[in-house]
C-alpha cells in the first residue's frame, strides 16, 4: 500500500508538502498540488482516515442520536426519513454517519459527551428527545456541537432544525373553517414535545382569527400513538357530540380518531372531518385518504446535517433552520353539513 513517503519520493517533494497538499492547505503551489494529486492517483494512494483523524482530532463523522425508537415508529418512518436526509447530505460531502440509540438506562451510564467521544463523532444530530429529558441540559452544556431536530434551543454549540409548526396547525384549522366548521377539537401529542406546544399555539391562532372561542376541554392528548388517540377521540365524541371536526397533531393519531369515529357509527368526512399532520406514506392509503399538513422529514435530516457541518467548519451564519409546511387536501374533510 502506497504511503505519503512514496508519493513524496516520486513527486520529488517533501513529506510535509505532500501532507499539506492532500489536506487542502492553501500554502501549496497549485502546480505542485496537481503533480502530487496525479502521483497519488497513479500509486492508488488511500489515506488512513483513522490515523489522520487521531492526529487532527477530527473524524469527519456525524452522529445521529435517536431517543425513544419503538415498533410504533415503523408506521410513520420518521427516523428513517431523517436518516435518509442526513445520508443524502453526507453523500455530497466527505462526512460519514454513525447511528446510535439511547434510552434512560444508557443515559444514566454514559453522558452525551462520553457517547460522542467513544464513537469518535465530531458532532451529533439529536432526534426524539423530550423537552423534560435531563439529557437535553447535558447536550446544551457540552462542548461537542449538536443540532436538535424539533427542539428550538440555540447556543454557541447548539443549533436546531424544525418546521413552522404554528403555521402548519393554523393552516389545518383555517381549512376546516373554510369548510364551515366551528366546532373543532384537537388531539395533541404530549406536554413535553416542542411540536405539541407549537401546534397547540397554531390551533389557538386559527380559532382566534376565525372568531371561535378556545375550549381547553376540547384539546386532549393522544401521545402520538394511534391507540391512545382512538381512546381520546372516543371520549371527545362521547362527551361533546356537537364536534364536527378534529385536528390531530400527527397522522397516526388521525388514524386513531378515524377508527373511533367509525366505531361510533360516524362517517368520515360526512359526519366528522379529520385533519392530520406529517403526511406520512400511509396517509394517502387510509380509508378515506387523509387530509394532512405535510412536512418534508428527509429535508429536516438534510438541513440538520448541513447546519452541523457548517457549525463544525465555522461557516454557520445562523444556528437555526425553519422549514415550511403545506396542506394536502384529500378526502377526510368535507363541508359541514347544515343542521337539521
């Protein structure tokens, strides 16, 4: 296997010059650099990235730390799509990716910094962590740069990427209002999800713009789970039969609401309109196909890795990225039927 000494000998330059040329230093003459590159190619030189990483204290590796993965996660594919976006950006650069999951037990055993250093990552992208998780404070205090997905915390070493959740929820409510609905309930996630807090804000804003009073008892928790949302929707419709529309803070919860409605003998959308959030793959295959607020999850991953690399290389103009959403109008919503 060729070494930089072999390249130096063949090119007639010093080992230092070869090293600086291969690592992109600007103080190497362009003609000399081209000669070195040509010789390196001729000799099939392959750099020892691990050794170079140890010397430069840089591994060119990004970590994706995921919390709370479960079987339920398979349905919405969120983590996979985030990873696909990260992988796309990594493929355009010279960075590699390491995926590692965490839970409360692992977090007690190892700090965020220990996890990153053991796996030799330059920085990490964190997805799925709750806002009440003690780990979040540890991440913020660490000197290892990170980008959070869907938690809006920012510092010298921390950035975040999210979608405009307030505007997304507002679009959902406005769509229902335009169809004549005024008795609009909401099935939210839980109190310790940043997106839940913002989507609730958007729901309230949509009602306010339409002149509809906010009713706290018409907002229930579905914990981003289909079965929990089905129970929550059943209770809502049992206690408040006047409700004609439900905005759900995720598509999985919208499926739960659909199931509850059908079990109660209500037709969707004739008797009850339902709007979801995310536009997961299954949304277009549900019966009826789900009207939802689309967010491009792979773009979240792409921009998270792009922002992290810019932070690592000192090129980040801002430490946050907020992406747009779009209403996808399918068949789970319809005009409110006039009262008999």
